[in-house]
C-alpha cells in the first residue's frame, strides 16, 4: 500500500485546511485509515482514525475542530481542520491499517 498526502501549508490561527491522502496498491486490504502528527521534539501522536464502516476516533485536543472522512471508492481519507491553533503545527502523516505511512505533510499555524 502506498499513501500520498497533500494539502498542508501555512495558515493563520483560526483558519482551516483540508488534508487528503490517497492510497494505491493493495488498497482493497485497508480496514482503517487515519492521521497522526509529530511536532518538533515530540512523539508522533494519533489525530483521528476512521474505519471503512465509518467508525471514528479523535484525539481529545482536536475533537470538535477536526473531521476525518473516507471515500471508500477512491481509497482516500480526508482531514478537515477548522479553528486551527499554533499548537496544531506539526508534520501530519497518513496511516493505513497501522502499518503503512505516507511521507508527511507540514502544517504550520502562525500569524
């Protein structure tokens, strides 16, 4: 499974960004997809995860602000991020089945 992310960038506090991650290869084997993030000097942490059946799980710090969604037909997972805060600044990584990782996309929240 190969994962390719897009959509990162620089945004002001309070702004929004949408990340996308497209899976290819043996995408039929994917059960869950999700997003993790890693800020400088910290460990990688779960942001949000979604199953093919639509079950979701969010980190407490992003609940109510971020929404994860999955287009099963396209094997693409999205992360809609609203009300962004400077502490959301990190490299965001797409993940599939807990085993496969994308290359990461940088999100910077700064004025």
